[in-house]
């Protein structure tokens, strides 16, 4: 009797341990195409996967929903496994949108990581930066936050930045991005969801699905 009780106890402990060890990203109801995500016909990743699972967020600094999404994304992406690569993809509001150019200029000059949240705050919370800034206004903003003003200006207007913005626009077009924010997994799945939090839940499950498919 005692031996049977011990075996049952051990089995229970193993079950609890297995549940605790299993990733939370695979829990919950199964995903439903058309409700939780859409398959992108002929879609391709933004960048070569190189063994990674790619998560892209197509966003705009001018987008107030993107500003609401950013704190959630910021916390979520810090916990992503090493086999997942997260990439922001700035979408132009209109042709010549300086924010999209500013994102890539900041990335090229090494200040993007430290200024990304600050742009959202300045536009939507503090309203110290207009939603459609001029190149000079944007350059002044980044210069005040550590960018070399002359170098930033040159990169902002440069051919490499133009090419990067074009590549981002082409990715959004071939991914049939309807608006911002939009999350895309491996260029194959466009996340839907009922809320901003639900988008991240679905992204987690699609990541797990892609990982399982690689095994």
C-alpha cells in the first residue's frame, strides 16, 4: 500500500513538473486560420531566415495603436527564445514619410534602440514631435538624443535609407498588410487577433508551430 502510494505520488510530481516545464506558448486552444491568422500566399520573409524564426512588426511612429502596442511588444520580445529574430518594419504613412527614413537613419547611426520608445512618447504622449515632421525636425530630435547631427542628416537623405524604406514598403505590399500594427511570422502568416494582447498570444503559438515544423 505504501509502495503504491509512493509510486502514485511520484507520478503526480512528474506530471506537475512536466506541466511546469512545458512552454506556455503551446497552451490554449488551437489556432483557427481566418480568425487568428491569415496565410500569406507566396509570402516571403523580410530577411533571410538563417535558421531563425522571423517575427516582424509593420508599424508607423504616427500610428496611435502602434504606440499602445509598443510597451507590450517591448516586454514580449525581451523574452523571446534565441531562435526567434524580431524586426521592426517601418511603413510610410505617405510617400516621403520622414519617420520611416528616420527609423533607418537611427539604426544606421546606432541610436535606434535607445530612441525607439522615445519617438512614440514624443509624438503621442508629449506631443513635442509632429505626426508628420520635416527632415530638420526629425534630425533635431535624434541629435538631442545622442545622434551626430551632420552624420544623421546625411544618412537620413541617403540612398541606402531610400533603399531600406523601399524594401520595407515592398514587404508590406507582398504581405498584404492592411494597416498598422501588423505582425508577420516568417513571411507566411499575418497575425489577426481580438486585441493587442491576443496578437502576441497568437504570435507565440505560430512561433511554436514553425519551430515544430523545423524538427
